[in-house]
């Protein structure tokens, strides 16, 4: 119960902070609409050259894939890796050690607060604008829609865990910005953000299928579009949930290791 109260307090604080900077996210809404529009028309141009189908994907499927992917990303995205790395490098992490809660709980709760804000003030407005301007395919079925929502929740946890682990690396190096940017770009490709994994060579896709990154983008969207039957959906969600548990546990173990390192170094 104490943990829940602390988590609620951190999440509420994060939400209030973001509510105080609404203009920044109005600009973000415009940016994500532009990203979606560019992806939409790029798909249209490419598919017109290929007689309307590529790798079993139709034009409307692909346009819906990239559009919903951008909208979902606008909801769960956060800069927790940058924030954590900065706190470690500046020594501000010492104050976090004095709080009666784990660092993981603090950052997770803050990410949940940001998620709520982004869903209401970025994801929802972008979705309504994109539907009004372009139109999107609906979920394949009610079952697929429910599984899609669950998969997006897991995608948020995967993204958070990867960011947290990336931020932890700041304890071992003074400059982490280059690595963070490399991680950012790699996730776009490994998760299927820009391109479904079906477009990659079979040998490459076979490797990507076992990595956690596809759970951030490709898995939710494949479920949304009804490209998998119920058995495959269950298997993919189990893999996504398994990676989520592994990475969250990895975050806690990484923090314990980094905390011991800082104590040994006199931090």
C-alpha cells in the first residue's frame, strides 16, 4: 500500500509538471501530424510504383500501420534516459538515494504520469486529426482491439525499461548522448516503427522476431490489423510479456549495481 501511495504521488507530480508546459505539447501535436502525413504520402508514392501491394501488405494497411504507430509512439515516448543520465552525471542522483522509495519506482511513476498527459493531450488529438484528414482502417475485430490495447501497455513498459537501462549506462561513462541517439535510431528500425519487419530479409526477420524491440511497434500493429490468428496473438503477447518482465527485473538489478558502484566511489 505504501508503494502504491508513493507511486501515485510521483505520477501526480509528473502529470502536474507536464500540465504546466502545455504549449510545448501543442507543438508536439503539430509535429506528429506532420510525421504521419509524410509517412502517409510516402507510402502512397511507393505503393503506386509497385502495383498497390508489397510483401503481402496493401496500401491502406501500410498507411494505417505507420499512422497508428506514430500516434502510439506520441503517447508512450519519454526522455527518461536523458533525464536519468543527466542526474547521474551531475551528481543529483544522490538526492534520489535519500528518498524512501527505489529509483525505479520514481522513474516508472513519473513515466506513467507523462503517459497519461501524452495520451490526453497528444495521442488523442493526433488520432482525431489523422482520422479527420486521412481516415484509418479500424481494428480487425473487437478481440484484436482488446489485444492491441494490452500490447500497447506492454510496449510502454518495454520502452520505459530500455530507456531506464540506457540511462543507467551514465554511471560508467561521462558522455552518453551519442549512445542515446544511436539507441533512438536503432529502435526505430528494430521495432518496425518505419517499416514492418515483413519487409526485411527472412534471415534478418528471424533474428528480430526474438528480440524485445518488435514489441514496441510491430507486435501491437500486427494485432490491430488482424494479421495474426488468436494462437499467434497469444504467443506474441506471451513473448512480449516475458521480455517486459525480464527487462523490468533487469532495471532493478542494474540500479542496485549502479548504487553500489556510486557508494564505493564516494557518491
